[in-house]
C-alpha cells in the first residue's frame, strides 16, 4: 500500500486509513492507494461539482459571499461571465459589478 498524505480529489490533509481504504471525511472519497498517481497529476481547475473550468467560461455563484474590505455581498445565483484562470487552481479572477474579484472555485458552478 502507498502512504497517502492528502486526498487526491479535494487536496484535503484530513485523509485517514481505516485498515483497508484511505478515506477523506471532507469529500467522502475512498481509495485503496493504488490510483494516487493517476489523480494526483490532474492540474485542471474544477468547480464545486467537479466540472472542469476554462478561461472564458460562465459560472454561477452557489452561496452568498461577503467581499472582504467592502460592504458588497455577492448573492447566490449571480452569473459571472468570462472568468480568467489564475496560477492557483482553487481561484478564478472575474469582474462583478465593475469590480475585479478573485473567487474560490468551491463557491462556483459551471
């Protein structure tokens, strides 16, 4: 068995070994450890449902988000057009109401 220190699906460090499988309590991903190399090299940003994101995609915000340093709140269901990918796989750059904002992909749906 390989020793896994992070979850191949959600990159969480909370993964544990229950005797037969490695289990991630955050995303409920289960693996026996042999498929780690196949999913660990996946460098595509994904939305909250696991769909691949690309520059220029249109996405929808899935929950109300407070913007730090501002009194602005991005409401659930807000459609964001023309996202731009960043160097960080968990973040996308976009414009909402004329303001350039970086959003986490876990709050977006394609």
